[in-house]
C-alpha cells in the first residue's frame, strides 16, 4: 500500500499482541489477541472462537479499533499504534494463506487453529506515536478510498 510508513511496519511486525475494541448495542468491550501484521494488504490476522464476546460484537458492528503499545517507563522511548478497521472472517484461499502465515509466527497454535476461525482486521487508519522522534510525534496512514 502506498504511503505505509516503514517505521509503522517494523513496529507492528516486531510486536504480537493487540488490544481489540468492539462496541455493540451501546456497550464497549476490549480483549487482547495474538496477531500477525500483513503489510502487503494492511491488515491484522488473528484467530478466535466465534462465540467470544469480541467476535459476536464484531459481527454485529464490524467497525473495530485497537492498539499495540510498547510498555516502558521511559517517556522518551514511548511508542504505540492505534488503528481502526473492519472485522471479517477469512475464507477460501485467503483463509489458507492466513492460516499458513499465522502458524509460521505462532506454531504452538497448530493444535487449536482447526477449532477456531481466522479473522482479519482490514485497517482504515493507523496512527503511530513515537516519542523517540520528539515528544508526542505522530505518524498517520489512511486507507485511500
């Protein structure tokens, strides 16, 4: 994707846990998920049971948000990414490719992946805060329409 900042890509590929936020029927919820970032398609890939609260809510309202953060007490090293996107269940060839990618990153998930669905969050906005570039420095990426 054009304009996807390499600093954001490196950060997202280095980390592996995101906090996913959903909202359905006026009630917000968040959870943590292991993810793989697919920079070619600008999406997060993760696995989860269809019966979980975040998935049932995400299917009612596919607009989701989330964050990936580096935890540090050193303010000058603070970094993190916030995102918005659309939740979809992967199927067909996309499912097969995503499964392979996910298991390459998390091979210990192999015994469980057949009993869970694979999901993608197709990103519409990424905002990275990187204090190493200056206090509160932000880098943005928007999906072109």
